[in-house]
């Protein structure tokens, strides 16, 4: 898992609150001033305001003249007030400074520890943007047992991601430095889910130049941005609004089909599933027939030749060639074993196909 400890919700972190040492310091100073004023009232017979004025000037070491002439008991009380003020005010300032330094050092240690963890990742996913779409993407990837690193430039979004337990990198995902800190050169895939189409294009361009084998999915706010993301190097481009509309229509017209496919793609929900696997040259899929795979409990639904270009329901005598991508279905345990042994590290094809194929229309 890529998380350090999953949170219970994704609510934004609250604003800063005063630390306990500061509150204690304020209460201690106030209490000392009141006690000093009461002491002058009892010892010297002054009014409360005169006593408070004398207590505050003594505590702050301002050194104004005495309000009234004092006898020895009053002078001794003043010396006690001065010594107490030094202990309370200056001592507490030191404690507060120590707490601040400790907090800063702790934050740096945590950032360094997180950086070391990210440096050890291989084959993970980088999610740029932790908004509504990005947070959902990160959660689904983790539920699919993928390692995730979140990049965001907003402090509140990063705080939500960190509270949820994700590894995070602060900065602009369109810069080489930030992507490198997120380990994009060792990553399996990147999802750019920023709420700005221009930023998603820049992230895609930068990530593609740093890792030619990276599988990139870009979010498009408008239909005409899909082709731009593909040209920038994205393997797939998705418009959440278009997909949501299409899904609503499919649920209205073919609810059973949609629910069946969702169940097959979900992890741990049912005893069967669907996978995309690659027939590696030395793997268990290459140079075997579709009928032989069926005998192993693996149903070949289609052969994927290019994004959106399928050979559906291949006949039993069809021989699987090395390097071909298969869409298969079967028992979850069988497909999990098959995926671990057959799925290569290569990414799917770059989309040099018409936009309709890239969109899956």
C-alpha cells in the first residue's frame, strides 16, 4: 500500500489554532498581574487600578515612578513581582520558542522521511491534483493495491491528502523538479486531474519527456481538449462530464450490463473479474490458442490491437502472438495469478488514432 495510514474522511483541515503553551502564557501573565494588584491593595491599601498599574509596570520592567510612596512590605512585594515576571514572561517565551523550533524540525523530519519513502518506490502511480476527481482516482488506485504519490500546489489539498495517508509532494506538477521528486521516472503511470486544462496539458508534456514509457491519463474539462492532451503525449484523455453523461444514459438503458461490468472490474466484490494482460514472449500466453486459454478457465473477450481497436470474441483456434494485449475474464484467483505472471512493464500504445478511438466512442 502506498499510504502511511488511511484517514477516515477527506475533509479539509481546519485553520490554525493557538498552541497550548501560548494560551498558558497568556493566562499566567494575566493571573500574575491580577495577583500583583491584589497584593498592593492588601499591603499598601491602594485601589485596584493603582495596584494593577504598578503590577504591569513592574512585570514589563518599564521602570516608571511608583504610584505612591511604599514602605518595606510594599517594596518586598514589588521585588517578588519583578522576579516572578522574569520567570513567567521570559521563561515562557523560551518554552514557546522551543515548541516552535520543535514543530519546524518535526515537519522537516516528516518531509525528509516521506521523501525517502518516495525515492524507494517503483511502478507506482502519480496523481496530479487532489480535488474531487483526483481524490477519487487516488482512492480507487489504492483500493486496487497500487502505490500512489499525490502532487498538488495547494496547501489545503495536500493537507487533506496527507491526512488521508497518501505520500505527497508539494509543487507544480508541470515542473521537472516536482515530478522527479514524485519519482515519475520510475512510475508506472500518471493521472493529471487538475481542474485546469492548460495545466493538464503542461503536466502531460513534461511527464512524457521525462519518462517515455509512462502511461498517462489526462483530465479534459472540455471535449476539444481531449485531442490536445493526446497530442501532448497522453495515452488516454477523459472528460468527467462526458463520461458521467454517457454512464447515466447506459444506466437508464442497460443497467444490468453496467452493473455487471462494474462488478467485474471491482476488486474483491465478486468471484470473477476482468483484466488486460500482455502476452510476453516468455510468458504463459504467447503462442497458445484461445481454446487452450478457455480450458484453463480464462475467457478471451477481445484482442486489443490499438486504443479503441478491438478484435472481439476471437475463435478458439486463434493463436495469441507475443506482445498482443488481451481482455480476459475468469475467476479472480486465476486472473490474479495470470496478471502477476503475464503482465509486462510496457505501457499501452500511444494514441496515434482518431479522437473517436481515443475517447472510446
